């Protein structure tokens, strides 16, 4: 657990990084810019304050919390299994058959269309973001 002082330093680093990451970029680019700035600012602050102590004092959970607080729209892009992302809103857990199919096809980001199935049950459950011709339905019998 990080002590209160280090938690405050982490919050200050997140605020500084947010100011360094300009908002005129798309969400993914802004998040990368924020993460880079956050790491650099945190390292600099921790080194200058604790001179010589390990700078690996910020946990991954704290980094994620700082990103989510700074970029609330980042909740719209969620990573799964480190390789498949959902663009827009996600409607439940991703099925294994989808993850397998996307790996097979080289697809890394999909739209989750399951919210509209009651209005149009024939529409694909998932659609690839970058490859407009790739659509995914559950395997027959599921």
C-alpha cells in the first residue's frame, strides 16, 4: 500500500501529465501521451523528493485510475486478453468464440452490436472496426 504522501505525489503527477497531454488528439493518442507524461513526471517527482528511493512506487491500479479520472471517455475502449478491444459501449463479456475468430482473422477492435439484436436479430453481434467486411455471429447451435 502506498502511503498518503506518495498518493498525493501521484495525484499531482497525474494532474501535470493531464495538462501536458493536449486534448485536441483522439482518445487513444491522448491516453498514450498522458501515460508517457505521467511516467516521466512521477519518476521526476519521486526522485527529487525521495532521492535514491525506488521510483517504482506507483502501482498499475493507480496508473489506470489516473487515466480513467483524466480521460473519462477512455471507458469506451476496453482491452480484453491484451489483443481484442471493444470500440464504443460493450454489452457484456466477450465470448470465447469471438476472441478466437478475431485472433484468426487478425482483428484487434470490434463494435459490440448485441444491444440492437431485439430490434434486428439478423444483424451481426460484432463488427470489425477497421475491416468493414468482417462481421461475427455466434456459431450455429450456441
